[in-house]
């Protein structure tokens, strides 16, 4: 049984909707605001990172009226707006999706850190009796997936997966499994993450975030020999996954077929860092794709999760090289420099890569040896037959998805 | 599709470390819910819960098998202890080569939040400046990462965070990956530790009872929060046979659903729970179900909604099916409860024994379930059982387990 | 029993609007008798939130899970409740 993608909903610092995503990928430069303007400043802290990519005010309005969002955390709002957008893009009406045949599988790296922080502030400042039930409800990590289901009446399985940078890909993979195993006829699957002041401060203290360089410009660059750090961002990216026969039966626009899923773990990683398990990860990827009859030399684009974390980017590149072995890597893109590190922008980008959107050359790379790569002079053009979506997380989890063009 | 079996069990609970401590505690019928001393409860609405005795209270430096230092949280510790027990129970050495391809499907609701909140509840500015690792390292998936590292697992690793159904759904995810052939061996379960975030949060919803929870009783007034871990080893029946493993039970089915009704209250007729149960049972003979390990939190709403769901699925037979809940004994382990309750259910099938629910007081006639009281039940035959969990956000999940020896049934 | 003072009702209106995230509404738009359930769509969790707010703001204690639904019917009923509790706790 074949699972296809029939809709996409995206929101991010770049705005909302596919055209906004296309534009930021074409420019290659993220849409950012100062930490102050992004609402991420935190009293008593002077982080080194100076810019972040946050969703513009009112960007969600076409899909989520403020009145309906009353009890939603920022993360829930992003997740719901992205889902409504995805359903509409798939040509489905709310009556079509309500019921037990539609599932949700949402990845989130952080959950609602803003609400968690506020709740802990209440605990600290005014005591346990002052804790707000409305805040608490939304600090539960599955609140966002629950809000999607509540808004759209989705009674199928409701999964929330959190596994650092692999959250979105793993959620999509689990969504595919739900359709393949007959647990759902369609799944809204993807990622949602909000940016918050406490998150910015913590990530910055870890040295994870990009900061202004010698010329005062802050830019996250993937695969560099010199680490840049990542761009803090927020957003949501949701795919509508469906059983292919059902999708074709209703005349849906089939954007991609999910050909293969691979999941593996690098047990040399610590809880907060990447490890050195490129050989094992690469061998797992290769072996699984061979077992699934999806040879690596049939892949013509790779969309990587690399975002500017030196060890992570290096591990991912070495893993891909270990998997491909003697076969040269196809054109390799790292869209997070434009879409930001969190919020699933890379899931939206992967679909667009299959369809041949023109991206800035700075987002495409040619691999060197030793875990680094250089941006190319000329970006590849035109659609691809097969795209490998790659996610290698700190902590060790990795997930790859092969998408195939399906306009037959 | 291959049959999937359970070959190892591990647990950490308020009765102590190990499945034996848990099982014996349950059969003694005395609740482990008692005044907490993990944190100061004097400012909270309630004072009691299910606390794991003698467990570390802060990040502990540990050297792993390869001699590398790690900082383990309370939750990490629970998960590792339970998983090691489960692997040993299944007959695997800790460095067994099969672990290289095994998957880990893990559920938690707050990961290492207890340690993270210690920092954030202290003076925030100076504390944050010094102890970021306590905050940043304690994401929800941190225990799964620590566990995968401890066991050198190289297959799929996935943390499901669907609140009270998290580890039940982790078991469902494991079942899917085993049935599809992605893995032949999986470790699945969950862990959660007490923390003031969830303790004060559930209290703000007035969901916690001042007294130990009394699931399905007429005088129930709310839940008790607990902590711990349940871990299970799952494999294909063929894989188990090939290595001569003892099969403890068959994971015959798992199902999940969403109420899509309300963010905290369950559907009053248990509509989503019915769905999860029906999906777990599939076409199996409902008449073979000998007992149910209910979610049974002890809140006025949950228990009656759940009873309705059980009645809808089991029909008239419900009166003959023993119903138990561990939540009056160990509390509600949040993300870990599904797995811990699965451990108890499997043990129940192995022994043909269903633990009683502690305490006295009449069963709520509106619930109308055959609650196990006073002494353990010994249903005969004891061929199959159900375990249910109904979570916040309406995420429901259920497991259908069959006794060993029914393989191929 | 004396009637609750107007500033009490205004404080309650502010709490309802701010703590329950009611957008686009000013205290003067919220009348004393408006049904909070029917007209603002508030439910049991909102009631629990208001309970916390009332305890914190007015120093009263609201005990138990089975709070009376009629208390949360309107701003007027909330104000009557707080006023009565304050009087009871003072004596």
C-alpha cells in the first residue's frame, strides 16, 4: 500500500503559506528580527545571539481566528494554523476529515517553553496555589496535537513525538506507519515549535546559536569548517498523508509518494550533543534502503537538517558519505539557514525540492572530506525524481524519508 | 503479519526497584501512596503521592559502560534500572549484539523536569547562569537518549509524549515497527518522575485527592500522582523461538484514538476509549478477556466514562470480567503509567492473578464494574486481558494481551 | 447580605478578560448579568482558572473539586460569592 502527500501547510518567520516559503528559499536569507523586536528579550540576560526568526503578528489569521485561539499556547496556535492550511491545500473540507479515520502525528522539539516558564514563575513567585490551570493544560507536550484534533474533529490516533532535531521527520514517519498499518486513512503529520525568551537564553548559553561575526552580521551557515551556530526560529510545517488509492479516488493533487522510511540511533551521543557514529548510521541507512529496493544512486537530491551546529552538521555529512560510499552525493541542500533551525521548515522545503523550486545557491553544498562542505556556485534547477530528507538529532536519533515524484 | 511477544519485564515503582517489589506490593493490597518528601509540599494543595523510595534526588554523575561521564536525572535512572531488569529477564546480556539493531520506543510526559525545575524555581538569574546543563539537558526525550546510550541501541529511537497514554502508545509504536519488519527486537516502555510542575498543575485542576486515590469507588475524589518506570522487551515470536526465549505474553493488539471532545475532560460516554479498545481487539473473541487493567485514575469523570466504554465493548460480560487499577496502589505515573500497567497485566497473565485495588469503601454503582477488592482475583481461564489509558488532550490507547501458550491463536 | 461594591465587580471583569484571554473585549462590554457560559463560551476549566484568580486576588479560599456551577454563572454571581466569602472569613 502506498502513502502519498496531498497537502502542505507552513508558517514560519518567513510568513505563512507555500509562496512565502518559496520566497525565502529563493533568497537564501532568513527573515529575522532583533531579539527585542522578536519578543525574546529576557530581563537580566544579554545573550550573544542578536536575531531570531519569529512568525509575524497576524500571520495565522487566515487559518485561525484569535477568538478560537483563546486557550492555545503559541505552539498550539502554530500547529493548528499549519494543520488547517494543510487540509485546505489538500482540497479537503472539514467534513471530509472529521472522524476516526484521520490521525495526527506531530513532532515538537521543545513543546510550549513559554507556558512552562510562566507556570514555573507562578510557582516561584506566588506559590503552588497560584498556578494557572490554563497554563498547565498547555505545558503538556501533547496539547498541540490535541488542539489540532479538537479544532478539526480528528478522532484517529493522536501521536506527539519529541526527539530533538528528528522530531518532525519521526512524526512524519510514524504518520506513514499509521496509514500503512490501517490505523488511519489520512494523517496530518509534521512539526511545530514556538520560540520563547527562556529557550533563547538557554540555547545561547549552550553556544548553540549563531551570533554576529566580526562585521556585525549574524548568519547561520551549515556544513562550515568554522561553526556558526543555528538560527532560533519558530513555525509549523504539516503534510497531509493519505493512502494513495483513496487520494486518487477523490481526485487529489498528489505531490509526492513516500517511498521509504529509515530510523536508527547513534548510541555514542550524549543527551545534549551529537556523537561519532557516522559509520553505524550510514550503514543503517544504506542497508535499509537496499532492503526496501530504493538504491542510493536513484536519489537525486538530499534535503539535510544541517543548520549550523558544527558537530551535528559534520556527523550528518559523514553519515551520508558513509551511506553513499563510492556513489557521489547528489546535490545536497541545507534549507535551515533560511527557514531557521526549528519549526519544521525543512519538511516544507523537502516537498518543494521534489517539485523543483529554485533556491539560492548558498543553500546547496558540495561535500568535501572530513565533515564539511562548500556552497555551490550554481544551484541545481528543475524537479527531482527522488529526494532524501535527512534528520540527525543531538542525542543520537536519526530518521530519513525518501520522497518520490508521483505525477503518474 | 508476525506475532509479537513479550519476553522481559522491568519496573521501578513507589514499592521500590524491580517487578518483584511492585507485584508483591500490589498483592499485599496496601497503598504505596504516602506523604511526599521529594519536595516541600507545604505550599501545595495536597501532601501525598507515590514516591520511589531511596532514589537519587538530583543529577548524578555516572560513568557508563564505556567509562564516559553522564549526568543522569531521576527519570533517567528509573528508565535505565527498569530496562536493565527487563533485558536480564528476557535473557539478554547488556552487551548483546542484537541490541545493535533493536529499537527503543519510549514514553514520558516531563522527562527530567524535576532537575530542570530545581534550577528555574531557585533565583532564576544567577541559577540559570551557572547551571544551564540542568535545564537544557532535561528535555522530554532525555531519558530515552540516556537509555539508548546505556544499552548501546542502534535501531529506531522514538519518544512519544502523549501524556497519560505516552508509554501505551510507545508500545503501539513498537508493535507497528515489529509487525512491519522494521525491527525484530524492541524495548518499549516509559518513565516519569514527580515534579512540582505536574503536581501543582493537576492540583490547579482540583484533580488530586487529599487521600490516596480510590479508583471506581463511590467516594473517589481524585487522583494521586506517582513516579517510576515500566519497561518491556518485545520481539517477533520467531525471534524469540529461535533463541529459546521464554514467552511471557503475546501482544495481540494495540489501538489508539482521540476524543476530540475537550482538552482535559474525557468524553462522557468514553467514545474515544471505545474506539481504542475496539482497535486493540480487532476481530478477537471478546469472550476470552478475563480481566482489565483500567486507566482508573480515581477522578469522578474518568472512571465512569471508562466504565461506559468497557460496557460498550464487552457488553453483558463486563459483570464477569475482573477490573483492577494500579493507580490506587502506586498512583498515576503519567507518561510511564501505560507501560507499568502493561507490566502488571503481563505478570497477571503469567500467574493467572489480578491484584486487588487497595482500600475499602463500596464500588460506585454508576461505574458498575467487577472491581477486584480485598484479595487478588484468580480468573480461570485467564487467557487474555486489556489495559487502557485515557490521556489529557483526549489521547486514548489500549492494549490487548494474551497469555503465553496462545501463540497462533 | 450587603451588595458587592462596584470596584469588586470591575476587578472581576478585568480578571475574566485578562486571565481567560478574551480578546477584543473591554470591562465595560462585560455586563454584570451576561451568562459567562452562553455568551463567552467559558467552560469548566475556565471556571477552575477563575477560582485560582479569585483566591489569589481576594484572599479567599475555594475548597474542593465540586465547585458550584451557579457561582460562575455571571460576574454578578461571582461578585456575590467573593463578597460573601470575604465577610465569612473576616468573622
